[in-house]
C-alpha cells in the first residue's frame, strides 16, 4: 500500500486504487446521511416515560 523511504512516503498503485474507492464510498455514505437528515429534522410523536414504582 505504501512505498516508504527515509525521505518520502508514497502510495503504491494498489494504495491509490484503494484510496479512490474509499473516497467514493465515503461520498455515498455522506449523501445517505444528508438525505436521511432532510426527512427527519423535527422530532415527532409521543414520548412516554415510566419511572420505577419505588420512585
């Protein structure tokens, strides 16, 4: 993945391919987060809190 010398650190061809694929995956995940956050920005529904009987 890396080619390392005393003065440099470089990606190998396999490392470059893996980096490109990783950025594509991260962009897709960010898009999914953005889409889901658009739909549910305000909480809705009823919240029921039930304390223990000893309380």
